[in-house]
C-alpha cells in the first residue's frame, strides 16, 4: 500500500499520514469487494480504530472463504492476525500467523509466506521474543528474495532484522 511512509524504528509499526488514510477510508467506505474490505481493515488498523478493524476483518475472512481463492483466505487471515497483534493478543496472532505461513509455504506461495513471516516477526518483536522475531524476519527476507521483491521491500525486512538484533543484544547485555 502506498500509504506507508516508513516504519517506526522502535515498534516496527507502519508510519502513515493519518489524514491521507482517513480520506482514503472515507473514499472506499461503501465498497464491498474483498480487496476494498481488506484495504479498509488495514486503514482502520493504522488509524487505531481496532474494534472496527477486528469486526471488518472477521467479515473479510468469511467473505474470502465463501467467494475468494485460497490465497485470498490466507491474506485475510494474516491481516486478521495483525489486528489481534495490535490489540495485544500476541498468542492468538502467533498461532494464526504460524498456520498461515506454513500453509503458504506448503503451496509455494512465497509472497504470501513472506507476508505471514514478516508479521509473525513483528508480533514476536512486540511480545518481547526477539530471537523468534529475528528468525521470522530472516525467513521473510529469504522468501521475499525468492518472490523477486523490490529493494524497498527487502530494505524494510533488513531494518526489522537489525531492530530485533539490537533488542536481543540489549537483552543479553542487561541479563
């Protein structure tokens, strides 16, 4: 999504222009296609409207299961897990992201698997498991390379790996 301006170096969360995201949300509010629903879920998430995001995310998973492809279902589930993560339900998010990553890898869908691993890493990072975060980010990097990702996409994963290593090193020194 073109709304991401960068990533916070401490939280690894997306940095966005709030006004731009709110305007886009208003623009697509009435659209009912699955891609529009997923975009609305993401916009609600970054606008910190998590209750609305969770409700719409649940609906998007149901729509994907009824009318979408298996890839659509996985994308919807990964996005749903990120809402759980933002709400602090790290164990539930971890379980969903692990399942999605394994299914995507089993189908050889490198792009979706990388998306799941990247978010698995962010969830682990927020939960304080920096070793797991680092491993998930490394797997995301490998899969993104395999999928032919842009330098910008690879760069965001490299920054995530570095952040997890910094936190991990800080924990080792403090411990």
